[in-house]
C-alpha cells in the first residue's frame, strides 16, 4: 500500500494539476487552428466556384471580361495565400474573387439587356415608320 500513496501524491502535485488544463487548452487551440483552415479552404473553394460560374455565364462576351480576369487573379492569390498558411489573406482574396465574378456577370447581363432594349427600340421605330407610311393622311 505504501507504493500507491506516492503515486497519488504525484497525481495531485501542482505540476500535474496544471498539466491537464494546459494540455486541454493546447488541444483546443490546435483544433481551432485546424477549423480555421477548413473554413478558409471552403471559402476559397466557394470563390473558385463563383469564378467558374461567371466564366460560364460570360462565355465569349467582352463585357465583364476585365472583372473576370481580376476574379481569376484574386482566386489564384487566395490559393497561394492558403498554401502559405496566410488564412486571413486567403479568405479576403477569395471574397474579392467572388465579388469580381459577380460584377463580371452583372456587367455582361447589363450589356445584354442594353442590346435587347436597343433592338426593341429599333423595332418600335420601324413599326412607327411603317404605320405612318401606310396610314392615310388625315386633314
């Protein structure tokens, strides 16, 4: 029985009592860092998806091409920052890539809407001219 008493004393020594909470705290910090990395990876992946969707939406349209290139550059920077462990910069660049991709799509859609509106106005003008030509002059 004497051999178990010193073991119990070592178990409750100040060093042992502090070691357990410190160990748990270290595990929590390490797992939090891993969690941030997973979240950052997800945000970079979402940014990349936005860029790909914008590419598909734009096709060969010239409107929005500059913004799409900026989105590609930002997502490449986000991937590089992620690989270098710069999580905040990676998240920021992924968010910027997403915004540039949305801007590219909006510019392309705006240009398409403008073209359609111009076509409608031209058709209306043509109809107006035809109706003036075909209607008898009233006096």
